[in-house]
């Protein structure tokens, strides 16, 4: 019995120093950390968690998971 491969739902993990903790505007776009693109939320979450834990002492630095699959295919929101 063969399993179908898991559907690829791309996620991007990025982070950097924010200009204001209430928003999502980075202080310097040249210094935004593009961690990577991942095939599913679980792998993106693991990368996000690792980066977030590394910067826990810097209150201005935040990491985000961007659901690329929603931007690429907004009609099919899995």
C-alpha cells in the first residue's frame, strides 16, 4: 500500500529587529534574516522556534512564519 506524498504547503521564516513592538515594520530591511522556505508548517515552526529562542533576550527582534501557499494560491486555503 503506497502513501501519497504530502501536499507541499510552502512557508517562509523571516525575522529581524522591529522599529515598534506593536507592529511588523523592520528597522532595516537589509538586515532581515531570511531563515528559509519550508515545505510544511511543522518544519517552518521548528525553524522559527529555534531562531526565536536564540533571540529571546532581544525584545526588539521577532521571527515570523509567512504562509506562502496562501499567497501563491489564495483560492485554495488548506
